[in-house]
C-alpha cells in the first residue's frame, strides 16, 4: 500500500495531545479524486469538501471506524489501524484517497485531519474492499 | 513581598513545595489519561465490531432481491442469505 502522509496540523495535534493516536476515535474516510490534498493547509474534515466516496452498499458515510495501536520499532514510532475487509455490493464505489481523522461525532469542522494515503484510482463493484493498515503513519527519530 | 527578603533556604523550600504540587497534579492527570485510554480503546473496538456487523447486514439485505445474490454472498464470504 502507498505510504500515508501527515497533514502538518495533524502532526501538531498529535504532538500537543489534541489527537491521541493510541486512544482517539479515528476513522478512515474514502475520498474521490476530485479532492486535492494540501498537507500544509488542510486541518479539519470540512476541508475535504463534498468529495466523499459513495456508491453501492457496504461503505459507511463518514468512513470506517478503526481500532488503533502505537508501537516503537528501532527508531520509528508506528501507528497501526486494524485492516479493513468489507464486502461492497452494487456500485461502483469509486475513490482515490483515504483520509485518517479524529471523529468527534459532531460537525466536520471540528474533526481534526491526521494524514492521508493515495490509493490511486479505485473502483469497486460487487467485490470485497480490502485495505491493509500496517505501520501507517510514522515518526522516525534521528 | 519580594524574594530578596527571603533566604535561599526559604526560596528552595518554596520551590520544592511548588514542584511537588506540580508533580502530584501531573500524576493525577497521567492516571486519568491511562484510564481514559483504556475506556476509549474498548469503546472503539466495540464500535468497529458493531459497524462491521451493520454493514455486512446491509450488504446481505441488498443481495436478497438479486438473482445472483446467493452466489455473490458466497463469493464475498457472507454465508448463505437464507441463514
């Protein structure tokens, strides 16, 4: 899987404790190719605009709820989310990006963006959506 | 009161008292954070499991009226639609 990237403010929020990667409710929302990520500027979910993927049955609006864990290997801090395997019927469910954000349960403007991954153009119809989340967002000491 | 009227010993004692207060506050915050983390992790696991169950049920329902529903359910590892 492509290597996810941090949003700059996502990294800030992790550092100052606003987003606890070990415990926050984090979702992975699928976004279409009409969205253009801006790592330096985008900070809350409303910056994603009306670009969430839709189509078929099996994808939940707002994204998949993840279970998360943090670990350290050598000099690298790794954040892992549980893998996703979800049947999708009908469709197509078309998307390009997956965006990790802290879900607060209210307005999109309150949900902090953390990072995103570019899957390339994807289109799923009557198939299983599999997303492997292993050692996703990382910070390496030097 | 200005500090220059206190002895170094008195100022050190004040520092040590203030530092102890700060460390005790930090310890309480750390304990609360650990408890909070455990609760949220457990809740997140339940939420993820519940979401998966809900989505699978919706997918199964979406297949019931399709002529290829049973075959597709098997392909997607959803079991039999008649279960």
